[in-house]
């Protein structure tokens, strides 16, 4: 048994850490958020050059192996920096949808674009009444000769404002929550009938509400076989959940570390507040939460990299998201509370990390959703 | 033992309900229901309606224009206001500085300041906390040095809520450095238009500059603005702090929000064809909230009963503060949970007065995350919940 990183993983971690330390401090991040696109195209090119955009993919797909543990290494460091570049949307969820579903030339083109840093993807899966169930798809895909006509509304489309290509789940047959009948289509963002209502999220990311009004795409834009996309979607979501959970683990660790530091310097009643046992025990609890969250994310990542059955993998991922959700609430809230008023302001990065982990708690299903998913599997 | 209202109290309750239905402006009701922030004009307008009715200051004695209500009637009034969603008066004038002026101010000060507070002609803000004096408030450093008929004030105050609207500020200032920290503090009233005062907004996690930093640079304040005696300010402020804790538990607001949670849960699909209200786990947690709210309500009623027979409010108010704020924060979490992805769009202008655009997603959900972020303040301000627990350990448990 060995939980240490391989030499390659160690190098990957060093490389992300180096980038973050050099080019991603709090002020830089604020500037990026305030910019027109809300992410840095220069950073994105650098991610491509450093090979980070290839990490989620297998070697046969032109990637660096596609190990979930490798992905965890990157995401944890991104989480520490509260990085806003759309890595999960494009490379993890978007990329995995392509890798799982697409075939032949289509796959080659899309993955080539993602890995090369030329292509931004916005996975458009969630719908107004579907909550976190990827099978709840009311958006319709209707054949019209060689074309497919898409109609529907997608919410919380991450990276929607900057994407070249949307990956839209739509129903070709069956009832709203049927497992069969769902396909994923690659839709150019500028296609007639695509309305992208962009917004900034509460945690400083870019997202959009997307409406599809008689959007016509070629049948060849369908990824894979008609109506058979759900298993591929679920597998892509599992990988994304491990990614955002690892991101949360990184962010929580920083929240803990900053809280401990602050408690050593903040003086009230003539002494550092970190000397109060009431606060010490709560910081010890924060530490415990961080450790448990880290452990279960490692467990889930290892499961995805193993020969486990798809049910076992889904269960491990659900367990991770559920447990991380619990840690997010307790560590996030305690970090604010122990800092006091200062953490309520925009001026301190603690509040921004708190907002980020809150959004991560909701991403691809909150803790309660995944606890129930775990129980049902 | 009984928890019943008398016939007279029940009649009063009915009167308050009718008054709210008839007199609380519909446009303000719509804003409150849509979580749109009330601006200064809105709040002043509502206060003036209450003033016309004679209900502007439920807790003031009759001689100053108050209602002279019993504790129970005051409670009924606050409850009905909270259930209906009518905002309480901004506390700084009505609940914080006025009682101090009444108790320790000169006759002249009473005549000069109280009527304008009652009529909401003057907006007050609070100058207590400083960057290095938060939970340890008595370590404050803003200095007031007497020069002839004036005090010269230098220093800064922070967490100054809605000071951007304020005409006056009441401050705790240091007037003696040579004694124990609590003994060198004075209570000073300062006109915000005085030269040397600058105000810097602090943007909070929900994107709104709800609080400010206020800087004093050689601000000359007439000595007649001192309340009571020099160096007695801490005593005045402390007396005030134990007396202003009525309705701190927020039970009526909690009940109103619980109702909203149930309604939204009924309208929110769980993704599997049922509503969130039918979701076993959510339902159970909703029940836990409701039970906690009942325990809190009866704790408040017990405190109220003690007040009614003339007992001074004690450390029990710390229980109400802790449980009330933590329960409110639990509900914030549940609003976020219900909203899911719908609380992610950051469109702060849709909660500003005058917004007439098209909101993203269902209205009930849009403010959930921002409220969750902002309400983390509840367990920090007004004496943090750690300080409240210290009060219980010392004053009740004798540790």
C-alpha cells in the first residue's frame, strides 16, 4: 500500500504550484475576473503548452494517460489558488464527454482542439427542472432529413460565454427521465437559434443560460450512437465530480491554513485569539474535516482508475461528493467565523474561497443529492 | 402556567394585523417578498407611517412619544411585523442611541435629538468597532482630546452599518489613556457633516457596501455633544447592550422564512419526478428546523415573562442570540440547497431598488447564495456567538 505520488505526479504538482505562485496571486485573480472574458487566454495557452490540458485523456486519445489521480493532483492546486480558468468545463467534463461518446474524425478534431488549447467547450446538461439528474432531459432532438432540430433550455452552463462549442444533451425518444433516448450534440455557439445569456457566478466564474430555439445541426454533430449517451454522460460526470471535489479539498486546506495563521496574529483581550482553547478545538475539527475529505477523494479517484464495476465507481464518487460537501460547510463557515468581520469583506481572499467552495458544493449535485444517490446504488 | 394572550392582547394582535394589511405599502411588500433591498427612502417612508399611527417607538416611554406598551404587546407587535415582512426600524437611532440619551443625556440633548429620531428625520449610525477592537471592544483607540469647548477626535471606526445614509454617528471614544481600558471611554455624538470625517464603503461578500469605515481626522466636536460624564461611556454602552436584545431571536422572521422554504420546496422538483417537499431527507431537516424554532420561541416567551414581572434581562438573551442566528443560518443553507444551480448567477442589480430587467432563473432562488454569504455576519456581529458563549460561561455557569 502506498499513497504517495509517483515521480511524474510529483512533477505535475510542482509545475502547477510554480505557476500558481508566480502568476496567480489574489490581485491577479481579481483582475482576470474583472476582464471581458473572465479568464486569461494567456494562461490557457500556457496550460496547453505545459500539457495540463492533455492530462484527462488516455494516450490513445492523444493525452497523458487519463488517470483520475493525476487529475486530482492538478485540481487540488487549482483549488488552492481559486483559479477561474474553465479547466473543468472544457478539459474534464467537456473533454470526457467527447472521449466517452465521440468516434473517429469527430473525436480527433474535438480532442485535438481541447488539448491544443484552441477550443473552449461548454457542457450544457442541466435543465430548469432536472436538478442534478442527468437523465432528466426535456430538451428535444428531432430528425429533419439530414439535420437534427434542437429545442430546449439549459441552465448553469459553465464556460457558456466563452465556448466555441456547446455539448448539449437532448432527448431523441422516450419520456423525460428515461435512461434511453438521450444523445449529446456538438453545437457551434454562434449557430442560429442559440441564445446565450451570460452571467458571472457568485464565485467569479463565467456561466450562461442557454436557450435552443429550432437550432439545426447536422446528424454528424451527434457524439456516438443515437439515444445511447447516458452512460457516457454519467461517467464524464463522475470524473468531473472527482475533479471539483479535489479542487474543494485544495481550497479547504487553504481556508484552514489561513485561519490558523490569522488566529496567531489577531490579538483581542491582549492575546492572540489562537490561544483560546474554544477556538483551538474548532480549528482541530477543521483539520479533521480536511483530512477526511482528502481521504475520500483519494478513494474515489483510485476507484475510477481501477477495474471496479461502474456501480462501484459511481458509489465511490457519490460518497466523495457527499462527504466533501459536509467538509465544505463546516470548514468554510468556521473559517469565516474565526476570522470574524474581516472575512465578510471582498478585500480578503478567505471570503472568495468560501464562495468558491459553496459553488463547488452544488456542482454536479450537492452533498444531500449524492448521499441519496449512494444509498440508492 | 399558561402561554395565552389576554383578550385585550388578542384584540391588539388583530389591530396590528389589520394595520399592516392596510398601511404597509404594497410596493414595499413586493420588494420584501422579492428580496429586493429597501433603500433609505423606503425605510423612512414606512417609519413615518408608523409615526403617524403613534407606533414608531414601541419600546420608548410615553413621555418621549413611545407607546408605553407592555413587554407582551411589544412582542406581539414585533411578531406581527416580522410575520408580515414589514421591516423593523433601523435600530441605530430608535433602539441604540435613543435609550442612552433618555437615560444619561441632558434635558437639552433629549429635546434636541429624540423628536427627530422618533419622526425619522435624522438617520443615525454606530461608531463602536475599530479595526483592532472587535470582540474586544473596550480596547478601542479612537481618541477625543478636550480643547476648550470642543473635543478633537482622531481615529477610525469600522463595520459602520449603512453609514452612507447617516446624518449623525454615536461613538465610543477614548478620553483617558491612563486608566483601565473600560474606564477611559466616553460616549460622543458627532454630526457626519463635520469637516475631517471621511467614509469609505466596505463591499461585503454579496457585493453590496452594507458597512463602512469612518475616518476622523482632527474632527472638532462641541463638548455639549458628550453624553453624561466623561469616561463613563462604557457603562452607558453596556447597559444599552443588555436592553436592546428584545426580538433578537428573530422568531417571526424565522416563521416567515420557514413558510417560504416549504412553499419553494413544494414547487422545486427533485429531478426524479417528485417535489423537494416529498424528499425524505429534506423533509426531515425541515422538521428539525421547525422544532428548533418552537423551542426558541418558547425560550423567548419565558424571557419575556420574566421581563414582564420586572426582572432585568440577563444572560438569557445570549441564548436567544446564539440559537436565533444559528437557526437563521441553517435556513440560509436550505434556501441554497433548494435553489441549487439557480442561486449561482451573480446579478446584484436585480436586488437593487428600481431594477426592472428580466431576472435569471426563478426569483425565489436568485438571492439564496448571496443571503447565505451575507448572513454569516449574524453569528459575528452584535457580540459574536463566541462572546455570547463567554457570557453564559461566566454569568450563568460561574466558570
